[in-house]
């Protein structure tokens, strides 16, 4: 394993956890790695563990994404140092990747060490992330879990949404398997959500050779899934916690060439990142029709149901 950079955050301190269940009452756990939440002009590339912008943003995003799993799992959410969002559009992919392998990786590994040694108590678990949190999840799966096969053997599934699972990554890490159905176990469930207008445009989170699974029909081919299969689409309330139910649910179809999930419902175009107030400048980063902020919320209740299905399948398989 590569040498860790910097001093790890102390996860024996409760204040370094966003959520830390006192009495876990569910049979499975979930570790959640929130996306880029630090957006602080006073911070350079990587924020401190007590950065107010990061902690406030993490709480807001938790309410919009991780809550999808609340009826299914005990949710453990560490605070972790991360790459400052206001610097991302000034950095190359290589610079971002190098920064994420520094203090962010150190903190996430320390949080996992504490979780498995002190908190898990042998329960099966999920890992879920989004965006930058998903990139850290991919690092965890490729390196940390390779070093800890006993922990990895107890993983129900990983949900690193909003960052690319690629064919090359799977080839480089043969111990990692991509999900092929709604109930397979020990797999990676991943997608990036876009509109058709993003085709031909670069996106920070869409890599060459990307693959996705359709979150409505749980297929990996181009079979379209209509909005009738969607149990509930929501829009994040950007300035505060919570979700707003959308009047129309998202459909989904995989674009195999691009490796993303396309939402074709035109009434949802107002949910694209670049359509939000003050976000037009993100078009060079994500493209003109990215639904990056809705990777969870467009398919919120389907994610919840899928986690329930996979957890039940795991528990039945261990009887």
C-alpha cells in the first residue's frame, strides 16, 4: 500500500463524525462518503477537518442523498478532509487525483480502520459515495479492500455514484465486479446522469471506457426504462437541507458509447447543473446538460428499494 500523507484525523472523537449511531438497530450498516462540500475561497486545495463550509455542506448533502438508505441501514458518516470545490475548475484531472490520494485518502482510511475495529461488530455493510466521495470509494475498493480482504468479504455492495466506473479500472482490479442485476452481491453499482445534449462534451466525472447500470430496470444494456418504473424523483433544495418532489419522474436509458445514464424527459432540463442560478460557469467542467447533482435524487426511492433488495438477498444467503 502507498504511504499515507499527513496525520490522520482522530475518529475516536465523536465530533469527527457527521452521523454515528449510538445504538445501531438495523442488521446492516452503510458508510457514506459525501461529495465535494467544501466551497471556501479562503482555503487552498484541501480543507481542514473542522472547515465550516465543508461541515455545513456535508450535512445538507447527507439529507439529500444518504437518507435514501435510512430505512435499510445504520449510517456511519465520517467528516474527512477533501479537495476544495472552488479550486476544482482550476485543476487538471491529474492534479485533482493527486490531491485526493493525499489527506482525503488518509482520513477515509483512518475512518474505516476505526469503523471496522470499533463500530462494525461483524455486520454486513454498504459503502456509498457521490462525486468526490465516490472517487475516494474507488480508491478504497482498489487499495484498502485489497489489503483487508476480510472486510471486503462482508460488503453487500458499493454505490459510488457520480464518478466513472471504467473498464480499465475493472481490468486493473480483478477483485472488483460491476453490478449486472438488481440483487447481485459484493458488486459496484454506479452511474453518471446526463441529458442527451451532453453527448460530445467533456465532463469531469465521465471517463473514457465508463460503464453504468440503469437504476430503474437494473440492466446494463440500452433497454430504456420509462418513468413509470421510477418510484420517486426529487430535486435537492440547494440552499438548505431537504428534497422537493418533482411533478414528473426521471426516465433512464444507458448510452453505451458514453457509458452514462441518459434522462430524456425534457421537463427535467431545468434540473441540469448549468440551469441552476449562478452555475452557468460549470458548463466547461460538466457539460451543458449534466444532472450530476441529481444522481441520487432522480432515482431516490429506487435506490432505497434496491438497497433493501440487496440487503435481504445478503441476509438470506447467509442463513
